[in-house]
C-alpha cells in the first residue's frame, strides 16, 4: 500500500532530489492521486463521450498527422509513430504519453506554478522498476523494442490483434513503459524530459497498481501556502517560464511574473566556515 507524505519546506525538495537522484519526477498543480496521460483522463473517457467517439485516440492522431503538413515542415517519417507521438505531445495534443523530468526542480515548478488555492502534488518514480513488469531491467532502445513499437503504433492502427502479430508479441501490452526520448525540441532538453507511455487503460494495470512499494514510487503533497514561496525560490535558482520554455511565450510569462516583485532589499551575506 503506497503512502503519501507532506512537504514542509523548500529544503525538503532538495533532499528528495539528492536522495532519489536516479528517479524521475512529475508535478501536478492540484492533488489528483493518479498517473494518467491526457487522452485517458475523464474528459475523454467518460461514458457519454465514448458513446459518440469510441475511437477518439485513433481519430485525433490520424487527424493530426493528416493536417500537420499544411502548417509545418520537417515532420517525422510517416511510419515513425513514436516521433509523431512526441510531436503531438510537444504541441499540447492529448496523447498516451505522460511527461516526467529527471530534475526534481523542474517537476516542482509545475506543481506550484498555478492554483494557489489548492495543494499540489509531486510524484517520484524509479523507471527501471516499472519496466521490470515487462520482463527486463533498464530502458527500451527507441525504435527497436517490440513492446514500445506496439504502444506507439497502436494509436495509428485499428486492429490491436493484428498489430500484436506484426511485432511478435504473445499478448497485447497492458502495463505502461518508461522511456527516454530523443531530445527533438529545445523544451525537452531544458526540462530534462522523459516519459511513460500507456496502453489503453485496464483495471489493476496502472502505474500505481503495478508499483506498491514506496521505495520505487512515492507521492509528496505540497501545501497550498508553500506554493508561492517555493516558486519564488525556484525562480532564484533559474527555474522559470523563460528557462523551461525557451520561446517567446515563456519569456512573456516570466516578465509577467517578475512584475509581482514590487520591492527588493538586499539580504545580509551568508558566512560559513572561515577560509584561511
């Protein structure tokens, strides 16, 4: 049974990051209590919605691939399904990918950046532990692992059983998989992006179902009253909209946030052990 604990000060985040240096991190601006990628959240998976659009993931992916050439160049090859998924995710299309970061400060930023009237949450995951459920230790080789090939191709394919045969799998994958992506965009690089890719949801096969040991999966609550102080501390450490989104939109958001600093007084210097 997974337990949850509460962050009490900014230094707790630093301690977590140092202690769990090989883990991945993900921040939510409110307490959700689950790890579900965009396309499988309630807005797209409720009964009424699915009655009218049962193949919404396939439709969305095919529509994006069909229309993208009209507004962009240098697109992935038509059969490079994983790169199409990364491209969709990068531009805000709901996909079966879930964003993580190798940097706890980046994940913490997303946990505290908005919704100051609500507690946030921070997840930490040892990715190799999740992939043990697929029968091996480590991370898959992009474009070579058959399970990863299936999971990325499935959204562009209408026949999972036929696709299973194509990749030589004994059964349709049921468990999410952790992977390191090629850093195709500057934003992915500065955010130290990594992902879990999720099959169509089945009961008892989510990340929180598969990993029930806090040594490998942990959730920390960030109280709402700590959000602004933590965001301010992150800013002084260089974790800002401008650094995480190296585009004009990120710059604009940073400038707007800077306007909230109405006065500044230089603090006393910090002295530690005397140097001789």
